[in-house]
């Protein structure tokens, strides 16, 4: 008996409906994408408001999936920590013994700094924290590098405020909605942070590359030498970021420009601290400064 020929989609209504719905979804997606592209080009303010509204709706879902993902990822690490706890304890004891001399020297230097500042009557400004929130998502495959924070102007978050994590600086607030804010990460091409080298105070600029790395650029020296392992911290210049916040470590030798990696990785960061600007801009004429 001859085998039956394969039936074309036209013989099955289910296949016809599926093919038709596929075309409808593809056309609708193309129209929506074209409309959003036109809106972002001709009316950026409305597009920004629409983007924040979408973020407000998707942030709770992203937070839930993020918590589930972190729980699953932490299982192998927890098992490994359980079996390797003895070895880690021995390594930590050795590290404590090695760093005791450094700690004593740091305490002596700290005492001398406090005494000298008191003699000079030097005033320092501390950056008060605004809120602590969770980074629910971050862009890792685009040339623009942003993160979404599940806190907005209802929690005191405002445009321009710096954002930092336990290891160092994350970025600054770019847009703020009612309960969601967008963070401009250090690796974004439009991010520029004044920094200085920790060991000698060399001033420099940390500029994002858009590929997950940043560049350290010399400010006022010609042929400045950067070595792997050089640590750069915020200098306080510009008034946005408080001084002495860790920013990046150089990974490749260079003159005037060096490749560096940030201390904080947003894709592995759970919580971030939003701070007020180190030296906020004075109020406009006729306005009263907020305390």
C-alpha cells in the first residue's frame, strides 16, 4: 500500500489558525515597534514617561523572578560552603594574622588625620542616605547600560543622586518615577566620574565604554602611567559623588588611558544605597533650599 502524502497546512483548520495568528502577532509587533521608535525620536519626554509607566508595571514581576533565580543560584554555593567551611576558616585566620600589622598602621594614620583636621578646623560634609532598594534588572547586552531600581520619588529618590553598593559606586539616578527609577551605570558611554588614584592622588576621569568596562583617562598629566592593580576612588570633584568611594581597578597597563573594571557588578548586586548629592546645586532665585 502506497504511503499517504504529507498533508499541507491548508487541510487543517488548526494549522491555518495558528499560521494566521503568527502573521497577526508579527505584524502587530512590527507596528508597535515602529510607533515606539517614532515616539522616542519625535517626543522623547512622552516616551520617557511611557517607559517609566511600563517599568512600574513590570518591576514587581521582575522582583519575583529575580528572587527565585537568586534562590536557585545560591543552592550550589551553599552546598560548597558547607563542605569547605573548615578550609575557609583556616584561610581567614591566616588572612587576619597577615592584615593585623596593616590594621595597626591604618589606625595610627587615622588618628593622625583626625588630629590634623582638628588643628586645621577642617569641615567635612557627609552624604546622607536617601533609601536602600533592590536593583531588579540591568542591561547587559546593549551598548547603553542602565539598571532599574524598585524605589522612586515617593521614597525620596531624585534625578542626579548617586547610587552605590557594598563594594563601590554603581552610578547615578537618571529618571525617577513614583516607585521605580532608572540608574545610569558607570559602564554606560555617557557616564563620566571624576576619580583619583588611591596610592598617589593622581586625578583622572572614569568614562564608560558601553561594553561592561570603563576607561581611566589622565586629566592634567602627559604620559601618565597606569599599572594593573591601580585602584581609583571618587575625588568629590563636581559635587555629585562623595569622595573616597571605590570605583574601579586597572586591569591593563597603559599611558594616559587604561582599561579598568568596576568593583560593583550590577548583575550580581541585590541591594543598592541611594545617597544625596555630595554638594547639591544651590536653589534657583526665589526658591527656598530644602534642609
